């Protein structure tokens, strides 16, 4: 019994705490399921580094079980042999560990090859290290990232998957608790016969340049480049870093944001570890097990959870993720008028065509005519992507309207182009527009939140009329 308890504790240290029980078994998804999860592989759901320009694009999606997933879609010609692709995917899918963003499924239909993994909502190491916004990554967190990655590689190696392709800061992801995880996508090559490294040659292991083959020692070399990233907060070529280390100028390597937050002994030890990983001769590099041992002794603030060190709320992700936004909602949150314009055009939104007849129910006054003309000017400017003029016209139109909030809601109901929608669905759409308008209110003082809100509302109503009855309830910008 004591031996079992010790084994369980050791498993938890290495990230093996009941992960198998919390994830579904490896599944072969249909292409239709993944299309539905990503809104038809919409560009708004792309989360990979180079967007649509990348040869293999990663999307975020949501299954009908409400599980968030990351989907890597390979180039059409990447894996011509479907059997080989499935065997590789199943092998990686058998791995289950808290230090990995685990692979939970794949899709192999026709020429399509896709991998499905856990979605990590708190960005990449590259974002937090090179492009941070609120605070630089703390020293204790950098040490934790290094340890967790070493533990992930050790686990994979123990399960017969010692090779990791193109290990870099974009492969390190942060989960809802702020813990770093290694992406499972790097455990498979981007194609059957493709390159294992897509990064600049300056960061590629020397033996790979000679032979074109990845070895476990090559992975250790790439781990060394990650240690340099953590030390410097920059992506420094290993040759330049080694020159500084040999000249005993390692303090010049250190991120200036860390000044006064680490001891020289700890800094020296991590630099020494990085230089060992970056040895030209592969046989002189340490193995991943010794890396785990060395990094374990360097850990700081071990009792502080990762989300606290990272400065993110516990158990939450970005606001877009926590609000469960659809593409329209995310465009509103990003204040991206170009994206809003494209979405409205895609769903066939027709501005206020036919509104002249509808306004016959109201008093024909000069003021109402001015309101109508102003709105039409706004619609014309919006179609032409002249957003400044559109905002001015919509705001002018709203300023001329003296009706109170209840009257505005009644008019929106009357002008709904989907007269056959049930009242409850219309009410949900109006509530949705209120939320969207609240987000849009942060655009600035020159925009009235109720001026663009109705535009989005009419788009929501229009799209609701073009979906089947079971889908209507989920047509809000902010999904329940």
C-alpha cells in the first residue's frame, strides 16, 4: 500500500494525476462534426501563428458536448497514406498527462487529415514572453515552465515518443489554471516526408542540418533554445548566446525585466544548463531525466499557483472564451469593424431596404425624414467600409431620435425582417443586442452604443430566420 501511495505522489509530480479519467478516449471524428465545431472552419477561429497563410492551420472549436478543442488541419498532400496517419495519431492519442495538451481524436476523410486536441485558452509562451501586455513573466514562473516542459518530454520518452518536432515557444500553451503544457501536435511531423523544423536555421540542431533526422538529442538542443528564451525574454540565436556565455557575459543574456528578481547562482545554473543542451556534439548533451532533476532543485514559490504568478484569474481564460463568443461577438469585443462588416455581408444583411413603407406607420415629419436619410447615409458608408462616416451618420440619426428605450425596442420589433420568428426568440435577440451594444460602448465617445447595436441586432435576427428551428435558440452572439 505504501509503495502504491509513493507511486501516486510521484505521478502527480510528473503530471500524471488522474488525467486519463478526465479526458475522453481517443475518437475518430467526422469532418462534419469538426466543421460544426469551428463554424465551417471560419477564419475567425484560427489560432495558429501565421493564420491562413500557414501550411497547416490550427482552429479553436466547440463540440456539441461543450468541450473546447484545438483542431490542426493538415495540408491536403501532407499524409497521403490514411492508414499511416491513423496509426501515428492513435499512438500519440494514447498519451495522457497533465504536462501535455493531450490529443483526443483525429479525422481522416477523403484527403482531409485533422488532429483534435485539448484547447488551451491562455495563449502561448511566445505571447507571454515576447509580447506581454500587462506584466513580464516572473522568474519563478519561467523556472516552472522549464520544469514542466522537461517533465512533459520525460513522460513522452518513457512512453516511446522521445521525438518532438520543432520545439519552440509557440508549442508551449497555458491551460485554464495558468499551468504550461506542451502541445501534442509536435509529436507528429507536419507531413509524412516533411521537415521536422520550420524555424530559422540558426535555431536548428546541427546534426539535423547534416542528416535531416531528428534524434532525442535534437529535442534536448531545442529545449536549450527554449531555456535561452526564458532567460532573455527574446529569441536569441544559440551561437550568439554561446559566445556571450563563453565570454562570461551571461548577465547580458538576462531579461532586463528580471533585474533584482533572481540570484546570480540561480541565473548561472540555468545558463549552464542551457549551454549543456546546446553542445555541438549530440552525445555531450544531457538527457531529459537529468534535466528534470536539475530543474527541480531550482524551483521558487512552489506553493503559489501558476495563475497567480501569471496574473490571470483562476480557472478562466480570455474574455472571449469565458463569454463563449461567436464570430460576431468576438468581432465586437475586438472592436473590429472590418470583421463585423465581412460577417454582415456573408449572411446577406440588406441594411434598411424597404424601411420607407414601414415608416408609414409613424408621423411623416421633417425630423423623421432626416433620421431616415441619416441612417441611409450610414448604411452606404458602412458598405463602403468608411467606418468613420458610418459612425457619424448613425450617431447623428440616434441623436435626432427622442424616443425612449421602450419605444426603440418596439420599433426594432416592428422592423424585424423575420416576422415569423417567435416572440421569445426576438426577445433573446434584443437582449443579445444589448450585450453587444455594451461591448461597443467602449469604442469611444464618438460612437453611441445604441447606434451600432441595432445594426448587429438586425443581422442576428436576419441570420436567425435562415436556420432550422432547433438552431434558432443558439443564434445569439453570446451562446448560453
